[in-house]
């Protein structure tokens, strides 16, 4: 799989501006059309440009796999409707929750989902029904914001360097992929901020070093 270094409007935190699955890419509207086409080619999926909660950031406000999308309760009606029209075969759920940065609380792929322990039983049920996979509530690297400390595709997972063997086994059991520790953008441990990936390719922050690229390549496979 090819890995590309990039930035969005001067920011190396490319993972904050998009959300990729093996079927589609949700991307911030601030990404220029030419770059958006490059992302589509690199990841092999259709891009859906949008804003969420009136913000240019995407991944803090959403979680997704090939079956469905969970959106923050801050999402505006017109934003939700636009995503539904663009992806009519994908389940789209607005999570009615006081926890608005939902993307930081869900780590998922097409095999399973690991959810933050702070989510309620009703919220967990909504997420499970939307994503259509087994869900488990747990921390990763002793942190409840599981969606920010790791990135998972259907081929592998890049995880915060404080990952323990118990965390690794949880990822193997639930997400059915092999996890690998690493950082992005010259030492950032919260890897979601700097990675946009699916099984076909990855876009990583422009400050990512050579050794970090090797770790990312190991995490997501050939």
C-alpha cells in the first residue's frame, strides 16, 4: 500500500480533516478540489466534501466504517442531509449525546468497534446498530478517548506507543487486525490526528519522519 506525505492548508494534522473507509471518504470542504481528487486516487474511494457542526474538522465529530456513520449531535440538519444524499446506501445516525466529540470515543473498522467506557448503554446500542459490528467498551493505552489514540483499517492498526499487550490482544480480538505502536508528525502520540487511511493507501502528516513512516507501513501492511 502506498503512503503519501501531505498537509491541509498548511496543517500536518491531515487526519483531523477527513474520515476514510474502504467504501467512501468524508473530507473537509477546505481541501482544494485538486487535492481531493488526489486523495480519492490514493485511497481508491469516492470523496464526500462537507463540514460538520459548522467546523472544517471532520474526524473529531464522526466515526465510520463501510456500513455506517455516527455523527455528533452538533451536526446541522443540512450537513446530515447532504451526507445521506451523497451516500444513500450507508446508514447515517446522529448520536443524541452530550458527548459531542464522538470521533474521539470510537475506534472501528468493518470487523468491530472499541468504544470509550464513558458512553452510555443507549449510545453503545445506537453505535452497534449503525456500524453493524460487534462492539466492546474499553480503554486503550489507559485512555478513554480510544478514537484519538489509534487508527484502524481492515488491514491493520497504528496505536499509541503506550499500548500494552492487553490492548493489543483486545484489538486483535475485536477488530481482527494486528496492532502496531507508532507516532506521527515527529513524535505525536495521538496518531489519529495525522493519519487518513484505508486498506488501499494512507495519507500522513507532512512532518512525519522516516522511522515513523516505516512503523506506519508495518502497521497497515503491504
